[in-house]
C-alpha cells in the first residue's frame, strides 16, 4: 500500500514528541531517520576508516584566487538570455564558533530552477527546463568571510518518498577549506515555507533551534531596487550554534 503524507507526518510527530520528552539537545542531523525512507541507504553504517591525511592530499583538488572568476557567482548571466523566476541575492558570512571569519573559503551552490527542475538526467518530473539557467555557481569568501550569489529562487519539487511528497524550496551549499577532507555540504531554505512540517529531510534535524539555522532571513538591505530581493544566510562551522551539515552524527 502506498504511504500517504498523513502516515509520514504521524511518524514525524511521534519522533518529535519523543525528542521533546527526552530532555536532550541534538545539534545535528539524524543519519537514520525512518520517515526519510531511503536514509538507511544514504549514510555510512560502519566506523570511519583512518587514512594518512598527507597521502590523501596528494589526490586533492587545488584551487586559488585565480581559479574562481567573480562572474561565477552570478547564476543569471551564464547564458544568452535571462532565466525565468524571482531574481534574488543570497549573501552571508562564514565564521567559526567564535565569530572569526573563515577567509578565502570556496563556496559552491547548486539548485533547481524556478519550476523545481534540475538539469540532471535523473530529474524527469514534468516541470519545464529553463535553457537560460544551469543552477550552479561558486565564489570565494572575502577577507571578512563574506560570500554573495545572484540567482533565481528555486521552486519545490516532488521526490517520491511517499505519495504526494514535495521538497521545500532550497539551495545546496558546499564549502571547501584548504584541503579535500574539509568539505562540508548543507542546504539553505526560505522563511515561511508551508512544506517544512511535511518534509522528512528537513525534519531529520529534530531540534527546532538547529533546524532554524538552515533558514535564510529576508534582508531588505540586500534587496536591490527594481532588480532583486535579498536573503541573508550566515554559516557557522563549529560550536554549539553551528550550521547543520550532511554527515552530522547524533
């Protein structure tokens, strides 16, 4: 029998009540979260294997200031025409747990278009592709840890976890340090999305305060007159108020 949103929502509610009653605080993502049906297949099940970091870095990617063009942060100018959708600026600051800037950090993003469609062979749901929007960009943080992207607000999309399952609009973020082993991946969401309570991926962060750190804030100072709305999303890499990332342990 096909599971409904009501079935999934009941499981989410039960886990939430259990968490609230436990009196504990979890800052990260639950790797095995039953309402997210494929989560058991999407995370390691064995202990980490120690590698020689110096040997591993022989095969690591190398990049620097000359490798990342400033224009790569504008996802709206990558083709001949303009993409369809709400143009917006997403900007913020990358810091450590003490508020110190993380300088010259490679920040990459990828996202669906305004119709909720990725340019990927596995994404075949019947939403239109936008020939003027690829949905990928990157930049380096500046000396104060700031990043900035110009893009199009992505749309929600179906994902078949259960009947009538839809993902809230989001942007994927990847952050590289100076070494391959320092890569972190997370997602940024938009305020007030009605799909939050229904989405088991978002709800796999069971602590409400930790979940809230994945939601951007509308910022009128970032909004450009007659051009683009603005959202601010700061990323904290360490400490108890760090931004939840994929691969977090309970």
